[in-house]
């Protein structure tokens, strides 16, 4: 039994060797075809990668500026609840609020009111390094007269709406919060390194400004309500609670008015990138060339073993 088993193993190994040799023979016979297909993929990948526009990424690292009254937010909230008053959003949630604000459509609607923001998001196609200016697609936007010239279709007007631009905005802007440190990383990627930096600064500044104005409005309403409730309070403890709430709102207003970085405080400011962030042309060429070679080999082997057309 052992002798027959050994012989069957030898035959199997011998067949495997023949099959492996045949495999290489098939590939070798069609080496010209494989090389030509691989070269075609390589050349196409070079042309494709060269047609891609360079993108530059500006980044900033931020922390949430909670302010001094963050330490007493729980006790203040308890006081407010004791007299039936709902305080504004907890300071501990300001980081999440800032991220949601920056990503919102309403925030973009505010941003595109600034000059050249909407064309730079929706119509930029290149960057002139000598003049340091953005090159706009003339089929979409006429820079000379500031008019949108793209054809109207699919219920979309020539001028992009903030709803339409929101997708492009989110594609160019990224904001992530570190769960361990609570620091916020935010970046903008664009064909213009200067616009990437300036737009990122605008996002941070306007987010701080909008959140500042929101808190000022809420604190003004809170103070007006608390002052109206003061005469109605019969117990001394109630009046003391109202006074503490008023003081906390006055502190919020003070911090909002004296701090230039109200919620988002800069650790590392935006910068003008010196080197492109994408595309990685070398990687595109390498991957495409390898893919082309694999496709060519697969086709040759398939014709031989499946279709039986290789002679």
C-alpha cells in the first residue's frame, strides 16, 4: 500500500510540474502581447495622472475654549432647573456644537456671502503659481464680469445654490474631533494653497463669531427673563439662585466680548502648504501598470485554459 501511495504522489507531483511548466510556456509565448498591454496601461496612467490637478491641504489644530464658567456649569444648571428655567446649551457640548455648525448647510450659506468663496468652491479648475491666482472654468464661471455661465438643467440655476455647493464644500473641508484629547483637527484641500489657508481661517473665525453671537443673544434673553422673575421671588434662596444665574450669564457675555477665539481656540494655525497633498502620481502609475500586467496575463491564461484558442 505504501509503495502505491508513493507512486501516486510522484505522479501527482510530476503532473503539477508539467502544469506549472505549461503555465510559464503559455505566458512566455504571449510575452509580446503581455508587454504591449502593460505598456499601454502604463502610458495611459501617466497621461491620466498628468491630467489631474494638484491639490494643496491647509490644516489647523484647535481646542475647545470652555471658559471659566465651564467648571460651574453643572451647579448653574441645577439652580436654573430649581426655578423652572432651562439654561442654554451646556458648555461641555460646545465642541460638538462647533463641529456640527461648521458642517451645516446654514453655515455654508453664510460663508458664500463672502467674495469669491462660491466660485472658488464650485468653479476652480487650476492655479497659476506665477500670479498666485485661481483659474476658473470658463464654461461655468466668467471671472472677468463675475457671472455664472453654466447652462441651467435639472432644476439647477446657473448660479449654484448653497444646497448644491454643500457637497463640494464637505468634499474640500474635513473636521474631526480626537476622542481622547477633545482637540479638533480641521483642514481644507484646494487647487490654490493660498485659498486653502484663507478659507480655513474664514471657517474658524466665522464659526467663532456665529457661536459668539448665538450665546450673546441667548444670554440677553436669559438675563431679561431672570430680571423679570426677580420681583416674583418670595424666598431669599430663590433670589440668591436668580442672582447667581444672572452673574453666570454676565460672565458668558464678558467672555464672548473679550475673547477673539470664543469657542475654537487655535493650537496650530492654518498655513499655506508648500507641497501638494494629492494626487500621488507615482502610486497611480505603479498600481495601473501592475493592474495592466495582471489583466494581460489573466486574459492569456483564460484563452488557453478556458477558450482553448492559444496555439
